[in-house]
C-alpha cells in the first residue's frame, strides 16, 4: 500500500511528512507526499505559492495532480525546494495547487485517493497553527493550513490530523495548544531524524529545523526569524499528536469561510477579512523592499565580528540557540546568503553547530 501524506502548509511540513513516514511506516515503501511549492521569500523571490505553470518537467499522477521529480525546473525567477527534496528522498512529491481555491485542492485530494486506492490520509502540520481561530496576534501564516484543512474535511476518506512539534513555528503558544491536542502518536528520536538528516543541512524551514533539533536532544530557547521570536525547545518539541479533524475545522474560522472558494484571490480576501491580513500581501511588500537591496558579498572578518556581538546580546536575552535564517537577518545579510553564512560560521566554529541549529555559547569556542 502506498501511503498518502499531505503537508498542510508546504515548506517544512513536507520534511515533517517524510519524518512521520520514516517513524510510523518505515518498513513500507515510499509515500506520495502532497505539498504546496511555497518556500516563502527565504527560498523563493516570487511572492505566494507556485502553480504547475511555474514548473517545467512535471509528471502526472492524475489529471489534476502533477508530480515534481528531481529533474523539474522552475521558470525563472521562481525557485522551489521540491525538486531537491525529490532528488534526496525516495518519496513521490506531488504539487498542491491552491490557485483554484478549496474546490481545486479538494479535487486534487479526491483524485489522489482514488488513484492510490487508499481510504486514509495523514494530514501533517508542524507547530499547530492549523488550530488557529484567526485572530491570534502571533499568527503569521494561516492561509495554506486553512485551505488544506477545508479541503481535507470534504474528501471521502478517513483523514488523521497530526500536529508535530506543538508551538515550534512560533505562531500559537504551547499553553494555548495543549488543551486542543489529542494522544501522542509518536515522539521523534535522533534515529528518526536520520531519514532526513541530509535535507536538514540545506532546507530553509525553521520549524522543521527545531523539530529535528529537539528530537536530537536540544533544549533551551531558540530565536527565530524577524525580530527574534523566542521559541522554547522542550520535551514537547519532538512529539506528534493526533487532533480531532472536526474540532480543528470548528476552531478555524478561515477554513470554514473558504469551503466553496474557487480561486486563490477569494481565499486571500477571506483571510484579510477574518485574520486582518493576507500573508501573500506581506510577501509582496517584502519582495518589493528586497528588490531594492544591493547584492552583498560576505566579508568573513566582518561577519564573524558581528556574530560575536550578536551572541553577546542573545545571551543577555536568555537565548541558547538560533536558526540560520535568524542569523542571516540579524547579521544584515540577504536571504540568498543564508547557505554561505552557514558554511562560514560552521566552518569557523564547528563545535557550536547543533545540527541543524546554531548554539549560542557563554564564551566563544
């Protein structure tokens, strides 16, 4: 039997889907993982999710579902992590295309269920923002999760909603999530992470990085993107919980509102009305600002000096770890330099690399 796993929000949820498969179904063959090609501006300079039209070389799973092989290429200037994921993992990655709204995603799920002759879907979300009501002040990216949730509850199949790493995306506080979570299905271990260890060296997802780090034993406070949002790395981090699908839909006002949408524009309009914003609008604004920034060459001495100062200040804030996305922003570098920065700092201080996070130390090592 081929498992059908749906990555609710794209990005790091696709990595988590591979982790879940390795942990729960490792003795079976590869899965089909349905996911959005949406890496946000940290990996893709074009705002919003990619559609099938943005790729060359896609395969066909069903009339509505396109697969993303390792040989697929993006039409410039768009970029996606999916071809590289397909190259490094054995699973079949297939594209969820939100541009036809919930009606389109529902059709994609239904066709996948029929093609695979399965009666069950695992729906994976890292962090738990799929359980947001819509008005939470810390909510940043509700659109993809709500869209997938709305589609999943309309499919003629058994859908098991799994939340991995409660609170690790920094969008809903763990204290708010705990009463909503069901039984622990699995607790990731360092052995589980080995299945995606190579991917974690380059994938930009902060939530997936913290999920893997907590599975490997990292504990403390991790500072992530933007203004340095602190996320607690605790024993809860590597846990995977089952969540009642109906309860999730009943909580998620955006998911309920968009059930019959047929375009992404409609979904965005509901997000603005219910959540007060569309994250794609935020990406459009940020992309316009980034386009005006000149390219920056990394000066190793300057960057390492800035790193020293950042660590001094981070220690005062009680920070023990940080993501490389946060480091890139804090050191004043464009997102395109994240990989070069990682190579530089890991090469200069390998003892502080607590893969895939950077460990802030009390003194330089």
